[in-house]
């Protein structure tokens, strides 16, 4: 298996609180991995460290063999933009923008031109929302909003999508559709996924489950 991302001896302290304690993990290309654990066990903090959104107190994150600790802020932002897609429980769409504009939003620093609109439309089609391009988030169901967020995460063809409780705001059936979409994107586009969840049924759909307790990986 082809190693995509790994963490070695990764720790994060917030003052006296140790959120993540000396974890090692590996995600291979095309793998869907779940991180499980009770509230406060350090799942989101671990995800933020892997995405380079937080800097570790100790340890390293390697992406395709490259240590992201060696990158400055600008390089880190470029790296993240090129390689990592992020999905959250609460969708985080911009309410005043259409579905298509939300998907194209990560491209805005370059200015949205026809090519970008075409690319955003293609991503919307990948998640089955070609016919909702002009809808604002308020006119979409929760599941549709999450699919827009997934299309946005896909805009730069990332190797890895990090999803923090992606089904947490959805009913079981809609959540299952989102998980099935992750599997289809893995099969068709080779995207790897790391899914943070505290739901056993969500974790059961993953290829592999990492369990955290009190900041440590316990299984
Ligand atoms: N920015 C921060 N400042 C201080 N403490 C923090 C910060 N972020 C997280 N923590 C603490 O670190 C620990 C791990 O938090 P984290 O959010 O990673 O847990 P989690 O497993 O994602 O929990 P949940 O399932 O509730 O989302 C908690 O004790 C939390 O209070
Ligand atoms: Mg969390």
C-alpha cells in the first residue's frame, strides 16, 4: 500500500491540557479511515494537526513523505489548498452564494473565470447536484448542503479529505448517502478519507478504525 499521510510522535498541549499525546498513524492512498473516541478524546485536534491548521507541540506530519513542519505559513496554505479537502459537521457554506459559487469559492483568490465555473459545475455533477447549481444553501436540504461542501472540498483534486463528524447533523439515511458518496469518490477518483466520528455505524463503513482515548491512540 502507498503511504499518503503519516503522523509520528504527534502531540498537542493547550496549557495544562494534553489534547493529543504522542500519536503515530498512517493513511494509505485510497483508504477510508475512521477516528473514533468519546467527546474530548482529541479527535478534532488530531485532525487539525494533520491538516496543518494547528502546529504540533511535538512530533511530525508527513504528506507523501514530506514533513509539513518545514513549511512556512504561506507554503502551508498552498500545500493544504492543493492536497487536503476539509468537511465539517455544520457544512460551513456561505449563505449568500449559490451552490456553484460555494464550490468555486476556494478558487476566488485567482478570480472565478469560465474555466473555474466549469470545474465547479463538474464537481457538483460528481456529487449528483448538477441541477442545484443556482440554489443558495437555504434552499437545499442538509444532505444536499453537505454534498455541496464535498464538491467544494474536491475542487483542487485533493489526495485526502478530512471530515469532522460529516454526518453529525444528518438523519441516518442521509448520513448513509454521504458515506456511500465517500466510497464512490474513493473508487472513482482515488480520494482517501479520514472521518472523525463517535458513531459506531459510521466507523463500521471505514476500511480501518483508529480509536482515541484521552489524547492517545488505544487501538
Ligand atoms: N483551542 C483549545 N484550547 C484549549 N483546549 C482545547 C482547545 N482545543 C481543544 N482543547 C481541549 O483538548 C481536548 C480535546 O479536544 P478535541 O476537540 O480534540 O476533542 P474531540 O475528540 O474532537 O471531542 P468532540 O467529540 O466533543 O468533538 C479537550 O479537553 C478540549 O477541551
Ligand atoms: Mg471534535
